[in-house]
């Protein structure tokens, strides 16, 4: 009698609690420890020399023992270095928590620990049960309304988005040939970090930064498009849902569509279609979201969007459907080293 070589699910499903325990017991504490160090500015104090936690605590007016325990944890994860007992220096990772270095992530680390983000994650069951953003329940209002009423948080949000754009901009500029479009409008482009990187990479390209007036006022102060780029760039006011100016061949939006549900995304695409000429293109810079079970930063960001804005990350098939319904056809998706895709769509 032949014997089967197949095994039952019970035989193949062995328990491995290690990864799950790490998430349950450790990840939240690590996240908040990074937030505390960033908010306090510890890495800035260690910019030039190592310091004891006694010295750090005196300058920061905090409890020395609590600070030591946080830095001990972070050093064990190579975020800071313990060079002598209770004495710490920056590591290559904690250098990114400094305020004054290229590639700083301090604002993003601070932002992720604020009530604007952190409290929303506490409402994840509300979102799962209702489909509504957790942030509205946590804050009692829409996120954009909250930013209008809290200018300090709005500035931190702006700084955090600049951190993320500064991280991604070089890889986006390098991955896709923007030069073929001659002119490009960065719609809802914030401070112009990505547009400035693209214009520097393609010296013959002309660029327009389009956003709300108060955003453009901040962008003017930041001056990412100043100096040698001033002659090739301008700014124009736009409204995603009402009016996107004409005049360019390519229209780019980075991390914009993932803020919105499908119906709002289609509304934005229809406004874009009125602006994009027949020989032009719509370029979306959004996180890659695989359809299978592969790991992806986009899957983490998708949960963040679900909780914060009611938006979502999307697969290429989902983008194809949205674009096809609004007068575009998706022609290619170019991956970048930072986990984003440059999705090219042409008028149908």
C-alpha cells in the first residue's frame, strides 16, 4: 500500500513566537524612545562630543535615570553609542536625528510621536469596525482642520514632509527620465524639494511649483528653488479639486493620491486631465504596493493612510483602473531605490 508524502497543516505549522514577541513587546517602546530623543534634541547636543547622561539631563532639564534608560535601549539598537558607562555619542543612525545635517529625519521622528499621528493608531479598531479614519475620532475633527487650528503642528508636519521628500528626491530624479517632457509642474509640491532635485538633474528642464498660497509662502522662505534654479522655476497657486494651472507638459504628484479615497482620487485625476496636454503626461510618485505577500514599505504606509486620512496605497492594477476611468492610460511604472514608483500615465 502506497504511503502519502503530504503533510497536514498541523504538521507543517510550527510555532515561532520570536518575531511576534518582538513586535508585541519591543517595537512600541523603541518607537517612542526614538521620538523622545528626537523631541529633546539629544543628537544635537552630541554633535561635537560624547556626553554623560548627567550632563545631558542637566542641559535638557530631565530625569537623568530615565534618560539613561532610553539611551541604553537606543544604543543597543545602534542608535547612539555608549562609549563609556552612562556616556553616549552619536552613531551613523543617530546623526540622522540631528537638526543640521543633510538627510535629517528629526522632524519626521518628532512628528510620528505627536498626538496628530500617535493617538490615531490607538483608534485602529474604530477604523476596522467603521472604515472611518482613526484620527478624526482621536482628535474630534478632520486632520486638515486640525492643522489649520494648530500652526505649530502644521509647521512640524511641513518639516516632516520635507524630511521624507529630501530622502526620496535623489532616487526619484535618478530613476526616471524627466528631460523628455521639457516642462514639469509639481502639483501640491510643498516646499519644492523634489522639484529642485529634478531640475538640478536635468539642466534644460523648466519647472513650476503649484500649491496653496500659504504653502507657497513657506516654500519661498525655504528657498529650495532659489539661486541657480530661479531662472527655470516659477510658482503658481492651485486647488487639487478645482483648478490645476495649464502650461506644462508633465504634471507630477508625489504622495498626494494616497491621502484620498478612490472617489476623491478620481476627482483629482479629472482636474489633472483638463490641465495635461495631449502630448503630456501625469506622473505619480507613490509607494510600491505589491499584490502578493512580499514585504513592502507601502504596506506599512497603507495602514498609516487608513488611520490618518482615509486614503490608501494602491497596486498598479488599482491605479490602472482609476486612471482609465478618468481619461488616462498607465504606460509604465519605474521603481526607485527609495521604495517609490514613478507611475507614468498618458492621455487616453
